[in-house]
C-alpha cells in the first residue's frame, strides 16, 4: 500500500524504485518463473501515476519493458502482467485520503 501526505492527489507523479524486500517471494507465490524472477531482481522501474476524469493510470517504465494499466477505483479490471499472463484485478481503491 502506498502511503502519502496530501491525499490521493499526492500519489500523482513519478516514483523511483527504492527497495524490493520480499519481492522474489511475492513473485514466486503468484507463479512467476525463476528466469523472469532473476531478471526482475536487476530492474529498477519508475512508476508514473496519473489521473484523467476519474480514470487512473499506473505506468511502469524500466530498461526492459514499459507497462501501463488504466483503472477506475473500486472497479474490477483485466490486466496483463510483465511476464505476459492475463489476470483479473478485483480492484484498486483508495483508503481514506492517503493510500492506494
């Protein structure tokens, strides 16, 4: 969960990767293969968060791949993962005024 001051508007902007603690275990748990997990360990992505008329975009840019996901808070949607799997995301929602 991303936490920030200034309400959800403060989430907008560019965010650089800082720490991947337990990321490998998470990827393994959701079924990402070993080669993709090893590759991902060396990637330092930038997350760009924007919003237009209630639709939010999470854009992840890295030296390997750029992915973009559009969503409306609280609405289920389909997404393609970095390793090409198609998944259904139950929803993203804002908790209070400070986290996603």
